[in-house]
């Protein structure tokens, strides 16, 4: 009988002591004189050793103790049931792709309750962190740990932002058995993927409305989380569970003075692009310009001109007039106003006396604004990009978009936010576009994302 | 450290360097202009400062300064101010909540008339004047905070800090870092302690007294990752405190691999830091050193003399003892956890240099590992006394004691020179010359048979014939005499 092999966890990796040879995912580490693998290979390594007939002394896992309480979970809709079943059948690994507003959270909560294992839920934003925390606490009857937004408390069920989970990956790696990734399309990025790589958790669930990434990295999710086990598209769902909504485009004219200023600034930007032979067709081109702006003064001037032109359009007097009109028309409704630049957010907040949320807003204040919005004390919120994903604002039925990035995913998700089912309610989305400005083009591209074309 | 969008580098081929700000008149001008602006805004609001800084930024850009350089300086200066919410009649948070709630009820300030009404109603609810309400409402926005202090640096210090931050920001993108340096034991200890504290790992090599540390993290073996870059950046201020150093970091920048090579010539561009101070790990060591010196044994004692290699990792002995051309290291192993002792023992077993190991009698350590140790082992009870070492040091005394060395017989622990006795030197010599490796006990008895009855003298003869006594534990029956010189 050969001496036993010892497996230990070390900061996101698993070390094999007392064995030298081939093992899946392992490499010889001269620094410590032993074999080493990334934590997510732990089960494979252990199985291989046991199949070779070694006795394994396993010191790897250090799961957080505890249990959920008596769950109070809403009954699942049939497609939610199907999704959960497919995931369980796939060995409790894999990704569920469903449009925003179709209750992916509920599927995850049911999965967590079914497994009753130490679970880490990873979410992209602070708002979602709050939202998941309260939902998990309510439906699973547990004290929920939080990592992110200045808090750090690790419990049997813990919610974390992607950034915090990345930062603390080495410490979290052997403590959980189930990982839930909300908006899992974030995971393949160079850093965030390490949350999956440095964890021993055997069970993994990914949730998203938009599986495909522009950079093609979604294929890596197979290794990190598992395959897509369930998928349904927007048009299949719309009539069933999403609130009907109207999409209304409002064109505004710039004032003559604004027009003159705009064309001056915009041609500065366009001339630069033409000189370089670049076309502003994609975000890629735009990033190229931003990068170049760090290198030449000319590029920087072009970028600044573009920014000023944009701010001019955003802050245009006529746009603000339209906004005022819409606010008057929707007295009594719950309204979210999106605009892209923080300066524009601040201006609307101060001028119209509407609470704002930007990336600068502290988490306490942010939670307060959302709470007062939910309870109806505030009837509108103006925000920049921070609400980009999945924030739960159940009663919002009007969205006013004063600008956008032209990214498909962002737009679908922004839309989704006001599409929560609420009986007898029609949601309206207004897109306010300045006539004769390049914004028109961006808007067309955005709507393509909606119809899946 | 700066946000990575403010990073500026110089690239040539596969090499990359931070684009350092030279400490010249032009850059000092930009720095002082910014510092002055901050200074002038103590007592004013953040919003006012931001507006003023925007103007200075434009002015500097027009003069040809790079915007990222200017932004970088601003970023550093922002950390030196302290701001506070202004005093208001009602708490700003309350004013804000009330204004927004009233505004929501009235359908928002879509006309100037409604706006006035909103403020009036909110003021009424909070029982303050409209003026005080508006002041409190304005104060709820972060740019209305008032700057209460600014810890102004000199322009040169700001530029130095900028250069260090820039270097650290580029190091964020490092996948691994080689540090080549001449280090004292104390310096190596301090750097390795930080490496360990940061959860990093290292491989060490030593050649011609120069130490090379290859630093990365556990997962680096399996994936190229910049995960450890931020932690490596925290080593840089420590490195700057070394006299002579070289860094070679592998950096992933704009999706390409580059080498960042820096050395002590760059130190002058960065904040000057005092050399790493040698601090005693424990009272035991400090106390011991003082007592040892007080004994006056003729041995010179140096604390944490230099890093020794222990198969890829580093071992820093507590002391080195010198006398003539004899040098021996001394390691004091106190009372610690069994795991700590085991790790220490593993390292000690790898060290090749001559070593005296002083171990606490109550140490939690297996007998076997003690016996496997190479050097001489001295067991002490509670506290190591300098006199505990005397017997071992006697054995290690250099062959020829310098004649000039004064003897001070007053000290009871003082090594007393033993006079040579009449012996048949030829016989002794021919016996000793024939030895390759023999148990110590056997050699001693053979020497006694040839007239060498004094043990001290016997050790002296053994050494003078190119032989060495290897102690394995305290038990003399395990010690051997081995040839080191033909």
C-alpha cells in the first residue's frame, strides 16, 4: 500500500503532496516541491488519484456551515420549472438564458433551496446586491452574507459583486459548494473568470438574458460554468409574461444656435476620423479614438469636440422641454429617466428637482433613493449608467431615454427594467432623439437588439 | 497608484517603462501651479475647486503638458485634501428627501413657478426659511462639500510621488517580477515577510552574493494572470529602500507582453525613503546579542547577516559569529507551534553552511528532525544564555589563536588556553592524515592513545589536519570526523 496522498487548498489552488506524476490540470511547482492545480480542477484531481488506488487525505474543502430555514418560495412558472429541471439533470452545472423580467432570480432561489449547500451568488452591481440579499433572506429564511459596497460578511448564503468576488477569490475558493452567477456574460473577462477558476465549488449556475459576447469569449463559459441548459428568446416570452409596452420615439429640433455649435464641433471630430480613414461604425472604432487621444493632441481635441457635441445635444433646450412635457403627461406614473453623462444627470436633478443616482452616489443613499422610489414617495429617478442591469423596480412603467450607448445588450436590459409584469399596466418607453445628429444612427442600432435582428 | 487610464509608458520593442516625469523646471512649474490652486481653495467648496482645476488643466494643456500627466498630479493632490459637508440649519439629507418628495407630489419642477412652490412647501414642512432650505438642499450634492485642509507637498515631492505611482500602476499589469539585489539579512527578511503577507510566492537564486527573487503567486504556475500585480506594486516602496537593486517584471500591456526593467538609477526620481531598519524579531534575540557581546569571547557577532539558500527558498539566520577566518551561523529556535518548527526544520535541513542551532528544551519538535540537523545543536531552557554556547564555540575556535589577543581571565566563561602537552606529533599526524571519515569517539580515543588527553587540543589537531567535526545532534556518539581538505 503506497503512502497516502495529501490534498490541500492554497489560495485558489489545490496542492498534491506525496505524489509525483500525471494528474489532470496539475503542474509541478518547484517553489513548493509539489503538484499544483487551479481549484476548479479539484474533483478531477481527486477522482484520478482514487482511480489509481491511492488513499487520499483530503484537507481541501472548508465549507461554511449552516442551513437555510423553511423556504417561502413563489410557485415556479412552467418554463422556470423546466429550466431548473434541465440544470439539475446536467449535474447541477450550466447556464439558463432567459429575457430580463422573466424571473431568473426565482429559478436560482429554488435551485439554492433544493441543494441547501453553502452558496455564493455573484452579481454585477450594488443595486443587485441589495436586491438579491433581501430576496434570498425572505425566501430562504436565512441571514445572508454580503461582500461588496463596503461590506464583508461571509455566511452560508452570501451575495457578492463580481469585483469583490474577484478580489477575495483566494479566500472564498474552498468555502462554497454552489456558485450562482447572475448576468453570467460578465464572467469570461480576464479577471472575473478567476472567480470560477479559483473555486472548488462543484455546482454552478449561470443566468443571463444575453449569452453571446461581442468578443466571442462566451465559449469559455462551458469550462467555467457549464453548457447552456435552457434557453428561450424574447419573442417567445413577450405575450406570456412580459408586460406589453409601447416604444415611442420623439424627435426634437436643436435651436439654431445649438445647431451651429453642433455642426462645428461634429465636423472637427469627423474630419479627424476621415483623415485617419476610420469609420465610426462600432464601439471598437470609438475605443480606438479614445486610445489615440492619449497619444496625440489632435486626437484628444477630436474626442473633446465629440464629447462637447454630445453634451450639447443631451442638454439641448428642446430635449429638456420634451422631458418636462413627458413628466407633465405622466403625472401619477413611476418614471425612470436615463441619460448618459453624469453632468446631464446632475443638471436634470437640480433643475427639475428629481433624485439622481450616478456612479458617485454612495450605497446608502442609493438604497434610500430606490426604497423611496419603490414605496412611491419619489415618482421619478434620473440616472446614468449605473442602473444598466436587472435592477428590480417593479412599479416603474415609464422610461425616458435621453441618450444611449448604442450597445445592444445594455439597451435590452434597460428596457427590461420597466417590463415587469404588473396587472393592467402598459409600459411606455420614450426615446428622445435630436434630429439631424448622429444620435439617430445609434438609436436605430439599439432597436435592432430588441427584435433580435 | 493611479487609475490605469492615467498610465503613461514608453515602449521600445518588447520593453516598457513608465513615462517618468523628470524633476525639471517645466514639470515643477505644472506641479506648483496645481498645488497653489488647491492651497487657495481651502475653505471653499469642492465644486469651486473643480472649476478652478478645470481651468488650470486647460492652461497646462495649452502649454503642451500631456493631459494624462496633469490628471495624474490632480489625482494625487485630491488625496491630500479633507472635505466636510457645510453647516446647515437642517441636515442636507433631510432637505433633499423633503424636496424630492414634495417635487414628486407636485409633478416636478417643470416650470420656474412650480420650482419656487416646491422649495416653499419643503421649507414649511421643515420649519426653516426658504433660503436655509435651498442651502441645505444644495449641500446634499457632494460638490458642495467644503475643503477644510490641504496637506500641501512641495512640487518636487509631488513629482516624485507621481513617478512612484506611475511605476506602481504599470506594475499592476505585471504577471511576475524578478528582484535582483544585494540585501542584508534584515532587508531580505523584511521583503520576504511582505511577499508572504501579500500571499505571493518566490523562488530564490544566489550567485556571487547577489540574490535573485522570482516573485509571483500560487496560480501563476497554471494561468498567466495579472491577479498579483497590485500586490507586487506594494513591494516597490520597499525595493526603493535598498541600496542597489534591479527589477524585471513581465507586464501584460495592451494585450502584449513587455518587460519592465528598472534599477537603482531610477531611485532618484522617486520618493527617497530611509533604508529598511533592522528591528529585532523578539526580545530573546536582542537580549542574547547584548549578553554575548558583554562576554567578550573574542567572537564578533552580527545580526541577520545575510540570506542563505535553502533549495530555492531563503533562510536568514539570526546571527553570524566570526573569529579569525572561522564563520558560523547561529539560529535560535524558540518556543513556537509544531507547524512553525517543522517548517523551520525543513529549511534548516537544506542549508549547507556551518550552523549552530540553539533550541528551546520545551520546543514542540520531533526528536528525529532534531537529530537530522547538520550543525551543532545547543539546547537551552527558557532563555538562551550566551555562556550556553561556549562549549560549542570552543570546538570551533580557529586553529591558531592570535598571539596578540589579550586574555582576560577574570571572566569565568572566558575560554582558557590550554598548553600543549608532550605528544608524539609524528604519530598523531600520520594517523590523522589517514582519516577519510571516522566516528568522533573513535578518533578521540585513538588520539588519547597517542598522548593527546586534552579534548580541546584534540579538536585543534583534527582541524589542523584538514578534517572537520560534523555534529549530528548533541550526542557525541553520532558525530563524525570528516576530511574537508586533502
